C-alpha cells in the first residue's frame, strides 16, 4: 500500500490530506475539510498534473523571449519531456495572447500558447 501526504491547494485552508491506496485505486482519504479536497487529493494521488509556464525565443519581439504556458495541465511525469520540446520553440509575429504556437505537445492534448503580446 502506498501512502502520500498531500497539501490541498483548492482553498486557503491548505489541508494536509493523507491518501492511501495503490497505483490504480484510492483506498482512504483523511484530513480534508471539504469534498473538493477529497477530489483534489484523489486526482493528485492517482494522476498528478501540472500547468507549465516558460519562455521561448521570439523573433522580432521587444525582448529576445516571450512567455508561454500550456492550455491545460499535463501529466507531472511528462514535465521534463515537455520542457525539452518547449525550449526548442522559436516564435515569429504576430504576438497575440492565446495564440497557439505548438499544438498537442507530446500527445498530451495540451497546446503551448502565448501569454503576452
């Protein structure tokens, strides 16, 4: 059995939640103060995901780099692989917030989008 202590980030209470289970199943959740905390802890235990923010090279922009992010969270264990791809991106104008500069990074379903213009 695996046991993890997770700090919930859903609300300001920052509950310290203990989750027990296996790689594929949650057996118990303790230490939460709301139902949203249960859902967050279970998801974090079984399939942790993170948003990625970074900068990429920008041709013709006011600075040499421009900020980007993922359009949705990607699996936490794929962050390093995603960053290896992101660091090779070079963006040309137009520089518009929300513009997709790379679709479906590593088949995660997440796009890399500009966050500055």
